[in-house]
């Protein structure tokens, strides 16, 4: 049995795949104080429900927000930083570019290492890795004495140009570990071995800041897994969508900072591929925000750098764009009389007014309840039903501010939220050179199917896919994740007809990949490597990626690689410079153990004795056409081949799908709703 457990802020989702190919899902409250408790409870619960023993579990995938929460809440470990002499203030200076250029009152994020905890070593490498000054023993002893005088739990080491030669960093790290074995020590040449000093430094500091807490969590996770009787060690998902062993995560916890959305993207891509769609935009709408990501030919686009609450992280991650529009997003009328929705959210408590937990501000969920899109008789936690009266009161205040009735105000709230999300979909598609009309939108998350079809219509997309279990898709993504890491070397290579310099770097990376395979205990027959080049025109300061497959690059292949770079540049920016010099700046090997993807179970076709899926009718309001009587379908009663024409609402345990007028949905053989959207 394979089990995936994704821990979110409010709920922990579980998806299990048994030996017969059947999926079993579950959703339980998260345990923020120790996420491993919810994982243990969730695994135990699904095993009891299926009637299986823990000894039958041969894979346990896990998505966690421990590192993310530690950074966002700024409750990580006290950290010291060791740098090359003269570079003590790099962390403070950062980059010249600022996110709020004209904000006179903009606040910089808190520096994770105060200046008093930044220490210098008199060492130096040249840009090509040549040693200018080595690490002297007396200078190293001075550093150790300085570190003994401060109370820190972690030490980050980042020397200038250490991506070329990590000997100095290794020497200092070994000395610190020997003198202070209780301290978590991390070095930039292991965490982010590439040029761009500030980004490498920032990533290393974050790794140290979250490292001790992640180490403690992983230890508890492994202990609880053993106590359950699970015979395999958990695999933890990273921001790039690959899972690795707990040991790898302890060394580089920074790679999990953006892992939450990546599992959902993998699950969405797998579901879409089953239905014959490989080019798509994933659309994950939850209570606070919506995450969208472009997938080409079944693979998510990858970003090499992201910013989390103002902190720069230089690790590969699914190129997810987040917009502050979710079910709990708060609606208000601003001083100019315009309706605004988000980014502030009502959260889980008090949440939307309709939840009955004391919410006093209108949210997107309140608007959906008033429009009849969410079942007013739906039972939420502790047997509480949605409070339509409370939703009407708070949305009515929005209507008073706009001078419209309560239903028009609710339509306005939904329209503004949809506009925010449509802009995000355009950004990840059009900005990357893709026409959204050629892509499918895959809707998941608790609120995704409520809004996806109207968002698709606004963007001009023709097809929307709703997976069988949209509310737990991230847990499913953990079942289709491959064991994977990405190893990078910075190496400036001008492509000039000689592939030897590139082949030398590829050979070095191939050896590093084999060492990683050995540490992960991956059988030789199951090892896969793929190489990617970060390329740019000479004098450019940004790169584009070109895939070179297995890395067998010869002189005669260089012209083709350059031509592919020109085409990638033209697709991304609308132009290319075929006569310009092209330079390679980074070489990456993607080392993976491909997963044996599950086969989606087939949904039976409708028999004469099957119960009809229509369970009721109710009034649902839509823009332009007003209130219409819509069929309400129970998704558990749908069968393969069923056709549903909008207006209609499809309800299930973990989500609700709204089909506006002029839409048609077909249930495919795998149970996915294939919605045709007409303009």
C-alpha cells in the first residue's frame, strides 16, 4: 500500500492506494504543535478503514509546512554567520531592487542574523576558484573562540566564490562541528553552489535558521512512523516536486519551503494526463489564496529563485504564482467607493460569517452561500450548518456601500475575486509565451471548482478539468512524486564549437549524482539522470533553461543547443538575437528514481438500476442571467459518460463544482469532470 499525507494549516489530507488499485481518502484536523501527530493519526485511520496492517505500507510520502511556518513566523533558531573578511554586511545590503520602490514607509524584513553574530575569516578565492589566501590555523582558532562566546544553535558558512572550490568552507565547517557538535552547521557550497553572492548567502542563512527545528521534526516523524509499524522510512516532498529521504531534508530543509503547492501541481498533472491533457494551468483555490502553475507537456515550469515574505530563496521550485484570493478573502468598499476583495483573509477562525464562528466581515464564501452556489444546508465541523442570515448581513453592508442589493453585491464580490484569479492565470500562461486558449484549467482545492469555470471563461480557456477528489489532490500528488534531487554547478562557458568544457562539468555532475543515488539507496537499474543548461546572451543578467537530455553532448550538438535557446528566448520574450554570443552559466543534473505511477481506477458506466445523480434543485444566481433553477448533483452517484449541462451544481464531501449556463460537463472513464466552456 502507498500512502500520501499532506499537512496543511487547517486540515491534514490523506490518500492511500491499495494493492487492488483503489484510492481511499481522508481529511482530519491538523496538529500545528507537532504535525507528525496528525500524520500518525491519519495513517492509522486509513489503515483501519481499509482493514490493512501497517506492515503492508511500502511507501509513505509526506508534505510538511514546518520549514515554511518557521520562516513566516520567524521563530527559527538563533544563528551565527561566517563570511569572507570584508563581506560582513552582504546580508544587510541585499540587492538594490526593492519590492516597494515608492513606499516611503516600506519595512524591510527582519534580518535573520544580527550583525553582532556575523563573523569573518581572512580567506579569499578568485572568481575562477584560484586560492588567493587560505584559512590560517590561528585565524580559525580565533573564530572558534568567538563562536564559543555566543549562544547560537546554528551556524551558516558562506565564503566568496566557494561554488568554485568548497575546500575552505569544508575546513571551517569541520572545525566548527568538532568543537560544537551540538550545533547545526550548514555551508553555501552544499545548499546553493552557484554564483550571485547575496542569493547564495540568503539561502544558506535560511537553511540554518530552519534547520534545527526541521531536524527535531524529522526525528519525531521517523519515530512515530516506526511506532505505527510502517516498515519504510517516510519520503518528504521538496519545492521542486521530488521526494527524498529524511536525511536529505535534514541537510537541506530550505528545499521544502515551497513544497506545499508542488504536490498539488504533480497531482493535477497526473489527473490531467489520464484524461489526455498535458498542457495546462493548475488552479488550487483554498481559504486564503489561490495558487496557479503552468504545466507544459506534463511537466511544471520550474523557477530557480523565489521570495517568501521578503526572504530570497535560491532553490528550484515549481513556478507557482500565488494571488490573495480565496474562500476566506475579505471584501470591503474602499474610500473611493470601489469594491476590493483580498488579500486579507478571515482565516479559519473566525472565518466567513456563514461559518457561525463570529465572523463580521463579508468574504467570498459568504457571497457564494447567498448566491446558492454553496449548499446552505451543508454541515461543517461540530455539526454546525452554514448561517445564511449571517452571510446576508455582512454582504448587505457591502451592498449598502455600493448602493446595490445584497445579491448584486454578492455577484460583485465573486466577480472581483474571479478577476484577481484570472489575472494570475494570464500571468503564468501569457507571460511565458503560451496562449491560454490552448491550455486546460485543472481545478482543485476546497474552493477551486466553485470558481474555475468562470475564471476560465474570463481568460478564454475552453476546457476545465475537475479531479474526482479535488479537496485532497495534494495528498494524491505525493503518490506520483518521483525520488529526485537537482545538483548544480556554476560554470561560465561560451559556446564556440568546442563541447569539451561542458562535457567536463557534466562528468563532474554525473559523479555527484551517483553519490547521491548511493546515499538514497536507489538501485542502479532505477537511476535516471537528465541535464539542463541555464543559458543567456552575453551581457544579459537573466537565464533561460534548455534541456539537453542525458548529457551526451558533442561538438556537433552545440548548434542545435544554441538554436533551441534562441527559440526559447523568442517564445518567452518575443524576440531573439541569432548572431549574438550565447553563454552557459549553470549546468544542472536532475537525478531521479522514476515512480511507478498508479493506474487510475475506472468509473463504471451507468446501469439501469443506478440511482439518479440529481438529488435536488435550488435557485442559483449568475451574472447577466440572474436567478435560475439549477439541478443539484451528488458526485458519488455520477457514472462514466454522464453529461451535465449548466446551470448545475455538483456536490461532494471535499468540494463543490458550479456549472454556469452555457457549459457542458462529461464524466470521463476515470471520474474526472471534463467541462466544455463556451464564451
